């Protein structure tokens, strides 16, 4: 059995935490830690790795998967979305919630809501589009 099978995200996170606790100012994460994180990248989503290891997406793309680039910058320039501005009387009256949603394709939904039920219905519609 290889050591890779025994690596867990929580175990590597513990190693990262130990390194953070013992590091001196200016120290960089060791290549051993980056290699351990890289071995986990085929079993976990990027969001899980970055959240649990407490690293940025930039660090992930620089040290774990240098050839893998985020999707958004590639999609954003090619998307053409019509802009529709709708007058919302709630924005100046009784709105208690403000929501801004941005989809991967660059579409943006900016809304004001008086209650969570209406907010939930709109979010569901937008995300299913």
C-alpha cells in the first residue's frame, strides 16, 4: 500500500497547522506539504482543499496545479449578456435583504427583498436558469 492512500485532507491540514505554528516569519510552505496537498487533489474538490488547508485559490494554482487555471477568467471575456434594469420600489422602501448573485457565465442578479421566502424563490429560479 502506498502512503498516498493513507493521506487524508484532515491529516494534511494538521500538517499545515503544525507548520504554521512552528514557522518563523518569512518561512514558506515546504515542498513536502505542497506535494502532500497535490496528492489529495485528485480526491477532493479545489474548494475543499483551499478551505480545509486554509490556502488561497492562487496558492492552489501556483503550487498544487500550476497548469490548471480558474474557469471564470476564460469564460468572462467571451460572454455577452444583455443588461436589464428594472425599477424596484422595495429598494427605497421596506427591503431588509440585498442579494447580488454572479453566475459562472458572468450574469449578475442584484435584488432587494422584504422577506426570506421571496429571496429563496428568486435564488432558486436564477440558479436553475
